[in-house]
C-alpha cells in the first residue's frame, strides 16, 4: 500500500513541477510584451523569489542530492531568473524609450504593434493618418 502511494506521489511531484513551471510562461510573455507592466510589478518580490529559488537549488545540489528535486529547483530557479531579468530589462527599455506613464505601442525587439496597447503606433513612411 505505501509503495503505491509513494509511487503516485513521485509521479504527482514530477507532473506538478512541470505544470507550475508552465505557469511562469504567461508572466514572461507579459513582461516581454509590455515594458510598462515591468514597472507595475513588484521588483523586490521577484528578486526575493529569485534568491529563494537559488538557495533551494543550492540546497538540492549540495545537501539533498535528489535528482528530481535538483531538476525541479533548477527549472524554478531559471524561470524566476528569467522573469526577474525580463522585468529589469522592461524597466530599462521603458526608461530608454520614455514610456513612463503609458503603455508601449510596440513589442520590444520586434517593432510589431502591441495588440493590447490602447495607443496607436505612429504611421510609418507613406501611410496616411486616420481621420
């Protein structure tokens, strides 16, 4: 009985680790697409989460030494580092492009219009302004 329960727990741990990791993707995409969101999100909280996952990962590597725990903490650590890095980049991007107080009209690096932006991008080249 206990063997089956432990086996189910191991599978659940692996599956939920993957599910939780996928949960970071919408946050990463939001930080990437909207530099103004990066200014509204609490940077100190993300830094604390990042430091926390780094400590968890170091614990897994040097104390616990369980392969599944190491894999899970490494994935979470990389996800929080990515979110924190994107947030810092978004704050820098917003400051560089003077986006304070408004939402970006383009997606960083792509120049593509941000479909979620209430602002309309400026016309380019021979395009006429809408009346």
